[in-house]
C-alpha cells in the first residue's frame, strides 16, 4: 500500500495551524526548510523516518495518525466520544484548553 502523501500533508498542516504555528516556525522546529515543509503539506514530497518522528513530536500527533488517519486504542475514542457530546460552544472551549495544554507541555 502506497502512502497517500496529500492526506498525510493535510493532517500535518491542519494540526500545525491548529497549534498556531507558522510554516517557518514549524520548519525550524523540525529541522527542515519552509519550502520542504510546504512540499510535505501539499503532498508533493514524502519525508524520512527521522523527519516524520520530529513532526510527530512537534505537533503532538502519533505517527499512526499522521500516516493512516487513525488512532488505535481507547484514549482517542473516549476523547472523541466526550467531544461529540458537547455543544459547539463547549467543544470550542475544550479545543482551546487542549491547545493551551499541548503548548505548555513544550516549555
């Protein structure tokens, strides 16, 4: 099975933007050029395993999710279930809290 680079790139870009990272800042964090970062996000190029691991750590997503769009295990399922039961307003608050938590974890 060939990896779908466009889908992988879209997942990376969506999370980078969710975390409020510019492409330049993100590229610097993971040790690549902004142009290569753009190519990855657009699905034009693949990446090495070390780069994939740095991306995963930097944006707090598992490599499984980045590659396949799925998270194994109960934790992601239970979080998704809780969020699905929230109103749109409460879901937005939950996303902001999670974003603050993930960004604070880096410091």
